[in-house]
C-alpha cells in the first residue's frame, strides 16, 4: 500500500443528523489516535469495533467533539485499506471542524470518488459495482439509496442477464446454421429473428424508461416555483424546506464550491434549482415576459404554479398556464386565509388535469395535500420503487441506448433482407454491449451455448 | 550407442498435416530442413473423416494457400467431391468443403515433400530433445541418431502416449494402430512442460458393396468446378456423391442398453473429449429427446470400397458397433471393415507458447497441431505453416510472423490457444472470429498474399498476378462509384427483371449495387465492362454491397489494434502490481501477454484489471516493476 491517508465527510449533511467523517489509508488509525481520547487507544482495539470518546484538539488540548469511532482494519474494508469512521453531530460546523482536525494531523482531503477509486484499484469491487457505489455515495434520499443498493445486488444485472440469454440463444441458433450447415436444426429465418429482436428491443426500452426515474432519484427532481409577485412563493419554499429538513450538501462530495438545496418530500427528492434564481424571478412575468420565462422553465422537471386566492386572475396568470403547457405541474392556490377574490371555476378550467391544491401557508394549511400530490405525481399511481430497477447511472443508460441501437440496426437489416450472418453482427454487438453493463463479455459462453443447445458431432 | 546423424537448420518432428506444412514452409524459405516421421506411410494421413474444409476450416485452407502452404493445392488434386457451403447466407460464412481420396491425398503430399529442395524426409521415432541451457539444439531418435538444428518443430498429433480404447479393450497406440510415441511425452514433462490428456474418436468404416443406398438420400457435389487454391486451373469434374441416412429408435434402444460397456461411462477414459465431437452414445445420452441423428456415408476414395460412417463416432465394443449398424436404414447388412475407437493422447498446455508458437520454456522449440490442443486437419496445418515459418525465421535471425485476429482465422486460432488455452480439443468455428466479415473465404488472398510474398513463400510470378487482380478490383470499384446510371427505359426494364424498384433519378452504379436484390451481373447489363473477370466481379460486389458492415468491423479492428500496440514487457512481475485481482495476477503471470490487447483476452482477467494495467502503463510504473 503506497497510498497516503485520505479523509472526507462521507454522509450528506443536515441539521441534527449524524455525520460520518471517513479516513482511509495506512495512517488512518494513528491519525485518529492522535485526536481521540477514549477508554483505550484505537491502536489497541479490535478490528470492526466501535468506541465512544472525545476528540481533543492537540493544539489547545480542548475537547472538540463527542464522537463514536469505528476502526476497521485492512483488508476487510470498503477500500481494502485501514479505515476509521468518525461519527459526529451532523451540523455543518461541527463536522467541518472534525474534518479540519484530521487534515491538520496528517490526512489529505480526498478527491471526489477517491474512496471508490481506491476500492477499485485495490481489487475490492468491479467496475459496475464501483459505479453503483459512486451513485450510492451520491444518493440523496433513502429511496435513491435503495435503488443504488438494488443495483449493487444485481437487479439490473438480472434483468440484463435475461435479455442477454435470449440474444445468446438466438446467436447460437444462427451460428449452428452457419458452422453446421448440414445439421438438421431448424433454419433461423428472418421472421423468427425479427420476433426475438422486437421482444429484446421492447425490453430494453422498458428498462430505459425507468432510467429517467433513476436519474431523478439520484439527482433530485428539479423543481421551479413560479407565480406573480406576492403570491407566496418564498413562503412555499420555506414551508417545504422547514417541513422536510433542507439538506445542504455539496455536489462534488468534498469541495464546497456550489451549494444546492434538496428537500425530501415523501421519498421524492426535490432539487430546488438555483434557489437564488427562483427568488429573482419574483417578477418573472412582468420583467422578462412569457417567452423568456419559458426558457427558464424548460430546465425544470416539476413546476409548482402558485396563484393568489385573494386576487382575481390576471392575464399574467393565464400566460403562466400557457408557458407550462405539457409539463408536470401542480397548481397551488394560496392565501385561503384571506377573502376569496379568485374565480375558482376558471382556475379549475385552466388547471385541467393538473393537481389543484389550496393552501394557507401562513396558517400552515394544505402542505400535506401538496406533498401528497408531489408524491403521487412522481410515482404515477403506485409504481412501487421496490419492485423496479432504476437505471441510475449514466454509463449504463448510454450502454443500454447503444444496445438498443444495435438491435434496431439488426431489425433494419432484416427489413433490408440482408443475409442473416450480417444481421448477426449487430445482434452480437448488442449482446456484448449489454455484457458491458454487467461486466461480462466472455465470448466463450457462446460456444458453451452452441454445444449445449444443439447436438453436433462426427 | 548414439551417433551424430547430421546438422540441419530446422527439424520437423512429425509429418501429419501440421508437420508437412511446417517442413515445406521452412524448406521453401531456404532452410535446410529435416522432416522425421514414425512411419513414412503415414505422411499427411487422415485418420478420421475423409474431408477437408467446411465453415471456418475451409477459410483456413484458403489462407494457407495465400501464405504459400500446400493443403489447398493438394486437396484440389485429390478430391472426389467439392461443395460450397452456406451459399444461401452472406459472403463471410461461405466455405468450401472437399471429400478427399485419402490414399491419393497422402501420396501426392508425400511426393511433394520428396521433391522439395532443401527438404529431407526420413523415418524415425524421436524420443528426446537435445536441450542445453534452455535452448533446443536438436533431437535424438530411438535408433540413436542425433540430429542438430537451430529450430525444432514438434507436431506429434495423437501419437504422444496415444491409447486406443474400444469398449473394454485399451492399448497403447497411435492413430489407426500406428506405433505411438511414448518416451517423448515423459521427456517433455521432464523439461517442465505442463501436459494435458485429451481424447478424440472416430466412427467405424463399412464396405460400400454392402450398403443399401436406395433407402438413403444422395448428397452430390456442386455442378460448378471449385478449387481451394487461387492458383488451381485444372478442375476435377468426375465426382462421387455422399449419402445421408439416420439412426432409428432401435439404434437408441441398443445404445442405451449397452451404455455400461462404454468406456466413457465406465470411467475408463480419463481424457477430455471435445463437446463438438461427441460420440453417438454421448449424443443419445445428452440429447435424449432428439428422435434421430444424421448419419452421412462418405467414400474414403476412388480406389477403395471403404466408407466413413459420419455421425457414428463411438468407443463402444466392436460387437455392439456391429449391432448398431444393423439398426440403421441402409446399413442393416453393412460389413464392418474397421471398428470405431476413442483415442487418448498427451497435449501440451498451449499457454506455454508465445504467439510465434515457440515455447516459453525452451528456446528454439516450436510446437503445432494436435500437440497444442487443437483438433482438425486444417487447424493443424494452419499452425504448422506458422511454426515452420517462424522456425525458419529464427534461423535467419528475423522477427517471428504473428497474424492478428483481424488478418486470418489462423491468427484467431493461435491467439486463442496461446492466450486462453483450451480445456478440450479446440475446433475453429466462425463464431470464434469477431471480425468474421473481414475473414472471408473469397478474400484470403487479398489478406495474406502480401505476407506470403514478403516471407518468401509466394513466388514473384504469382505475386504479380495477385497485384494485377487487386488493382483490377480497385479500378472497377472506382469506376462504379463514378458511373451514373440514368433512369432510361432500358435500365428500368433491367431493374424490373431483377425484381427491383425503378429509378426515380440518376444514381451511381455503386449505390445501385447496394440494393439487396441487385448483383454485379445486373449492373454489368447496364454498364458492361468485359475486362472484369468473375473473381474480380465477386470482390467488387461484396466490397460495395457490404461496405457499411465492413467499415464497422474495420473501425473495431482499429480499436483492437490500439490495445495491441500497448506493449507489455515479457518479464513483467504481475504479482508486484497493486490492485490486480489475485486470479488476474496468476493468469497474467502464466500467459505473459505481449500487449494489453492480448492481456484483455486472457480468461479471468476482467476489465477492471485491464484498467489497472492501463493506469500503470500510463503512469510509466511498469518500468519500475520489471524483474
């Protein structure tokens, strides 16, 4: 092990939560020991045990933090190096203080993904696992966490595995016709091939459909709150943040350049995109007009359109409806604590199929219903995430798309009446590309298939 | 009792299909060559099926021809039937297969060896190698003759510690009761080679006179004259047919009730047999839902009544074999002439070879053919020529010739062997070639003649002819790419006749040729070019029609070559590379790949390991951990 010892905050941070600062490398235990004061020195404790104690700043000799410290020695660790995890209070200030202490005492700040890279370089995990781990690390919500875990446990592998087997059997069939032209196997026809490939294409499309959701789970549903000035947009955001505990985290993992805000609404991660931007759009309708606002809205996955119960509908309101046409929208009529001046029938008419919620943010009424609507909209009437395989990794999505392309090219070849062994080139590529998803491209399995499926010999 | 029997540049041990190609290549390239065989009557002997070629294998024969080998020419002179297979499929998988006159094939080949300059053909059983300081210096025969040479090529076939098994009977023997080679195997083990025990088998032969052909289906040769060699101008027109019959329910019953007498099931056979070549008893056990199996009846030659019963390979006892024949339509009264048998033999683990086919353990020692774990005459010949070429180049102080996977099936074969090894006798299949569309039967000359000429196996005169053909192809493609076909009444009529849709606007002839239903002949009607020969027309059509697919494969080849160009040191210490999986370390240590590309094909090495190798390579760290 020639690597130095690295440290980073390994959990997303939130007020009041527990945060973990992780150390990995040869010096992990000695560095932690320099700061830790517990029953006995960490150098003497058993591997894979956890210990209560305090962190002492060696400079001031003052206790910094109350902590639980786990010691895990190589090689049975995530990185196959010595690993120390310091569990501390999740507040931004305290967790940063712990990290700073470690950095002052011999650790180096990890680069984004460096723990995974070490695990990978130490032969701990394979590429597809590594990618799932990267997603795991980035997972912003519990549900996203599940998806990442499922992927590791091979749900995607299983699904892709089935498709590969179908392709493999098809390929073996074509191969036996080629390599044993006189063998009395049924000849693989264009019709038969077409049928198999249509099936595979449909299945890949289905997996890819879940990719959208997987991406959302990982990155959060980019959400824009829009409405005329003074309808309560800021209050709505504050309510969502307050109710659901805003998660302040850093995208890159350890560096603190960009701060984004996430809220977890009943398992649906909302990314309140460019918070400052949303606030600036207070007067979006007046200032930049509908055309420009459309541009801003294009980036959003979900629109929360806020109207004022206490004012009558204005042409700007109606323009907003036009601007968000065809998008996922929830219409919120706020300020029900005041007199009704809005024409609700007209609102219902404008809202059409969009969920329509009335709230009084001031009195904290209706937020439940809003959350319910968000959750329903996302899970589209009961898609249970536990039963689904979300493809949440852009490399996998790219590979699946590539595989789909190959299958479609094969289908095109069939349509063009090209010789079956040419068509097969694309089928084989599709099979190989799907193999890259699960990290298996051993062509020997084709030979195995050939001889187990057909009875050949001299 | 030993005596100095003479000095040579290259000694080839064995004169089977690998041995003869090795000896001829070496001698023709100018090396003073000795070819030793246990029995001079066994030169180029076909102990199993009387045929050459077929899918993948037939392409190897053409590759041999393009490199200056002999197999193609020899079968062209001695076949009794020739067929083009897979004519209904794409050009990449078309392949020739010939039924051979076995005896004629042997005598023609023997004559060629006997009359080749620089080549001495001699009977002799090699028992030991002369190895000094890890370098092979020669061989010693049973009679005490000590021959010295710079390079030695071993092609021992199934002779090495061969053992024939028929039912309960087993005895030491080479193929077809030839004398086996026992001592050499132990000597190779002494030298440190890892050996494996493989098994193969052959079906019974019956007397043609006693076959009732009336209940079988005829399998004639093609009407059009065909040849393997690009140089053959005289074609055999008088062909003999083969015949097809099937096993019956009685056959299956009989075999099932005699399984206990099969050495495969009684545990008498220890060798690993090939899955693609199961015995009839294997087929019936493993595929018991298949109601009948095909049996092809193939004549073994013009001057013999012996017929090879393809599909009935077996190691059941002789009496059971005779009863089996009685259950097969057409063979009810067939007289058994030779019983089928299983044969076990020693082979070396081929990952002990460099891609040049020189052994890693003993410098100057090359191996080829079944000794390297393959099966099939063509596979043997393909390795034989490469071993012969490289044995000779070693003498000449030149770098070895290594064909890559995009150049030839021979390249695929050798790369598979030395990189992946094999745990059963290895047979070439078209699916083993990832660039199948490039490795066609029709373009073997375009792929390899240049190399054949460069190494001195293709004479100038033939090379000139080849260059002319290549130029004609290029010129005609160029012409069709610029020739505009206009929607005249005549053109539309030709298109309609060809079952194609009419032209709406002018189109280049090349683009029109890309329509699936349009052949070069149709184009030639619109824009004739009488100077174009049939072979040139064929190339033009394939190259234009499938350009899209060909280009795709070429792009893949480009990527493969990039990985091949990242060289790994021969003596890299993989155990010192952090992060490689233990299995990968062991496998890479064993195979010692010469490039990252080759490393990526080693089984047990996953993409993560390759990434790590690449990281090390990128960082220049490999230099530090070379031994």
